[in-house]
C-alpha cells in the first residue's frame, strides 16, 4: 500500500506533501483536546502494535500479498484525530528508517492511509457502533479504510500519467478488495479479542495497565521479533501494479539506512537481522508516540 518514490509525478507528490502537513497539524490539535497524560503509554503501545502488524505480509492472490494497515483499529481505540497522528508517525519512520514508502511520496501515503483511510474507517463505526450492527460497523470500517486508501493511490498513479491496462486495473481492484475484506476481518477479530479480555475496551478509554494493553504490548514484541517467519515474499498490490505497468524500474532510493527493507545490515544472520529490525522499529514507534503524547499533554496544560 506504500507508494515508493518514482511512481508519482512531481506535481502530484508535491501537492500532497503540501496538503498533508497542515491536515496532520490540525488533527494533532484536535487530538490534544481532552487528551489525558495517563493515555501517553497507550499511544506508544498501539503504534508499536500496528507497525509490527504491518510487517506481516499475507497472500491475497496469485503472486500478490497484503498486510494490515491498522487505520480503523487506531481510530476505534484512540479516536480519528489521535489515530491520524499515530499513523503519520508510523509512515514517517517506515519511510525514513526502513525505506518502506517514498520520502517524497510521504505526503501521498499520509493522505491515503493516515488521513482519508482513518476517517473512512471511523465513519461506519461512528454511525452504527451504538446499534445492533456494531460488529458490522467494525468490519465495515476496516474494509472501507483500505478501499479508500487503495482508490486514492490508484487515482494518484493515474494522475501521474501511469498507464494501467484494463486487465491490470481489474486485477488490482480485485486484489485491493480482497485485502480490504481481510483488513475488516482482522480488525474485528482484534477488537473482539481485546474485549474478551477487557469488556468495553473500545467504548471506554483503555487503562494503560489493563490486560488488553499488556496483550497488545506482548503481541507487538512477538510480531516484531518472529513475524518474519510467516511473511509472504510476494509484492503487495501497489508493487505488483508497478511491475505490470513498467514503472517499477523508476523507483528511486533517496537515502540508504542500516535497517532498510526491515533487515539490520550490520548483522550477518538473516533471521537475527530481521528480528533486530522489527524490534528496533517497534521501539522507535513506541518512543515517537510517547514524545508526541507528552508534547500534546504539555501544550494542553499551558
């Protein structure tokens, strides 16, 4: 789902970079309202969990993989404004540290997943969570978040002049729909698991020392350290579309990092390198979200 550098035309990624910055700033200010200092560790735990879950690519079709995006899950647990801020932190660290998603295309990825995806995911929940359709609203939110993000990514590619044949476009839409349905199912399963451990997990703010939060922390560590053992090596939908359209050869790498592609280059063991990169990423996300939370709490008290 992450768009790399080289896929989008300069006017497209530049416009989205300019638009994303004030939108995220506005979301941060909205999240600050009613933010409690006791919620700060929760931001880090949820951010680390979503980051670790995004590392797990699973097959969604022949030669194609997908992964949990997590925007809807963040929106249900933190609210859409805070979810946007946390997702932005995840996307920024993925681009800058792991070379997952472009640096120039960061605004596009933020617009697709942290802004539009989060809001689209939260909409069904906001409308139907208090009705007998609550489970459906959670599933629909997860599904819609990925569909909207994927449609925006496709629109940006088309606006950049990328030629996508009818057959390739149809296959891409089918694969994105499959990923979206899986996202909805996984999101619902995670929410139900949390609420079995701690009833009303989503309706009320999570206590930072609750059983549900401890479960998320443990799951983050496990996924980050050993999740690579079950990861699909197939490209995701955007990468495969780039291969089919020929623009994959235009991918640019603006900087090289020791944790590129979720592999610690300074370790000779492939398995240890992947585990170290995953744990380092989860720790970075946790730390970044803690800093954001403390900044929000400090500004609110001024």
